[in-house]
């Protein structure tokens, strides 16, 4: 069974939203499409310091959104490695 997975961002109510798009065929050959909306992206930072990672991420995102007020970064320390 082949499952097609893609992702994209789309503006919904003037907010950039990440959408995970999953499609497949059922046993009776009907096509199914599932759009998962509202996923908050996260990163596991291992190789570099958190400060350097945040600095690079803010630079990339501010170039994309042309502002630093359209996103926020939250540090969550959930699991130690």
C-alpha cells in the first residue's frame, strides 16, 4: 500500500499554518485524503548550543516573514539525552 505524504504552509485567517497532507487508497479503491492542521513544529537541538540555534532560526524566520512579530520561539526541556 502506497501512502503519499506532503506538507505545505497556507494562510488561514491571516495566520501562516502548517498542513500535513496524507493520501492513500482504501481496500475498495476509494481515495482518502487527511489534512492535519495545527501542528506546532519542534526541533531537537543536539549538536550546537541552544543560543546559536535560536539566533540562526530567528534570522531565517525573520527573512521569510519579513518581521519577528509573526512568530515566537518557546524553549521546552522535556527529555534529557
